[in-house]
């Protein structure tokens, strides 16, 4: 009875924290999708920058944010997740506000780097907080709900961005900055979350990651996934605007992508979980994403393009929660922030190369009249990633857990803990 009475307040604290994270997710995603999909279109079509230059700027942002996310995770393990999230969202707000003033490539780079530094501080602590406040039993369901919320925000974000774009691009940037400023107040709802069970040297978590070969291999293989998935923010919007002859098409594309996620995410994942493991669902999702991307090579109309986007979106709604669940379950509870931060390197390297190569390939395809070239390469990289993930995860879950060899597994205990940070 005493244990039950003690557990109840902790469970209520976890529920309050998870609800706050859902609200946080909504404003984070709507603020990001309001402006980022329009960056390539605005700076290429309105300011006359080369697609390769804008792709390079987006790659710098990607590499900076996800590359430094490991540092954000290490700091969260040491000083607490809530504090790092609060600082990060304020810095992201400053970055998006400065984007409103960017009219040259150097200013664009500065604005994107500032926003990336904010993301580096809040991304790993945000993901680690979800892992810390959930259990193995409710984590897949929470990720599905979170992705539905994300789908709603992703649907609304580009539409709001396109509407505000009719006034001015600067208005879009300021509105996106306001969403992240608002998230600072949302973080006040979060309980103090100490990710590491005890204060450890900053290098402690890095050593644990370096010893975990399966987790390192997973991170490397996910780079191919992010290479292909990242094209939704660069190559897809450019082709949508080109085929439809209007920037409004970008909003339509994202509405379809996010609408499918919103409607199908939760129910489809629940059905798939009854038949396949998370790792198998992830592999299937990456294959479907690659197929939808490769099919764009033969597209000639906007309606055909939207059909390919629908296939891509189907794969994406399978991969998002399953890759999150797989990463969280493989992370060592003794250094949750560091592990989640390290996993962000897959997005940093894969997404960064994808942005840089995507812009360059679009320019090459235009000059050499090889419209199918970029899409064939995007699809090929995705399929190679799926093959690697299949080989890595084909062993039984029990064997995989033994291969970790890093102490208590996520299945044995709640990953991390929500507890008052020591002062």
C-alpha cells in the first residue's frame, strides 16, 4: 500500500510531463514547418540564389543541429533536460527572427546556424524526456500519439506559412519565432527531469556509447534513411512549385503528407504492431519511402507527383514512431541524453549530405537534362539503408539486448527517471 501511494504521485507527474510534451511538440512542429519548407522556394525563386547554395545552407543547419545534439545530450545528462530545452527554444526563436532579415547567403547561413544551435540544445533533451517519462509498455503508443499531434501541426504549419507568405516572408519568420518563444512557457509545465541516475563526468556517457557497437551501427545505417527522408524539405518543394507553377503547391504537398500522417498514423501502427516487430516495420517503411521517391523519376504532372508523395508519406508514417521506439529501447538508461544525442548524428550526416547533394543534383539534372537522376539516387540510398537495417535487426530481440552489454536494458526498467534535479 505504501508503495502504491508513493507511485501514484510519480505517475501523475509523468502524465503531466507527457501532456506538456505533446503541447510542446505541436508548437515546435508548426513553427518549424511554417517556415523551413519555404526557405528553399523563397531564396531560390525570390532572391535568385542557386539551389546548390541554398541546399548547402540547409545542410550546414542540419549538420550543426544534429552534429551538436550529442553535446546537448551530454549537457542534459549533467544539468537536467528541462533547463536545456528552455534555453534551446529561446535560441531557436532568435534564429528564426533573424531569418526575417536575411537577404544574402552569409546572412542566411548565420540565421540558420543560430536556429540550429537552439535545436542542438533542445532536441536530444526533448527526445530523452519522452523516453524517461514513458515505459516499454506505453512508449510505442505515446510515440504514435505524438506523431499524430505532429501530423496535425505539419498539416497546419505549411498552410499557415503559405497564407502569411502572401503578406511577406518576414511575417512567416516572425510567426515561427513566436511559436518557439511560446514553447519556453510550455516548458514551465515540465517536471525537473534528471536523465542520468547520478552526476557523472561529461565523458561517462560518451564511453558507454563508444562501447555499444549495435547502437553505433544503427546510427550509421539511419544516415541513409535521413538522406532520403530529408528531401521532403528541399527537392520535393522545388519540384512541386515547378510542376504546378505556383508556390501554393508546396502547401498542398505538405497538407497531403501530414494529413495522411494525422489520419493513419495511430491506427496503422497499432495494426502493424500486432503482426511485425518495430524493426521490421521500420525496414518496410524505409522501402516504401524509397519506392515513392524513386517513382518521381517518371513524373510529368503535379497530380502524378502527389501520388508519389502519398506513397512516400505512407512509408514515413511507418518509420517515424518505429525508429524512435527502436532508438529509445536500445539507449542505455545510464546516459540517456548522450545516447539520444549521439543518435542525432544520423540526421546530421545523412540529412546534411542529403540537403547538399539534393540541391547539387537538382542543378545538375536541370543543366544536363537528366530529370530522373536525383530521384534514382535518392531511392537507391534509401534501399541500401533498408537492407542494412534488415541485416542489423534480423537477430532475435533477446540476442540484441545481450549484445548491448551496457547494464540494465530498457525492458528491465523505466528508461531514465523524472526526479528533481540535484542542486
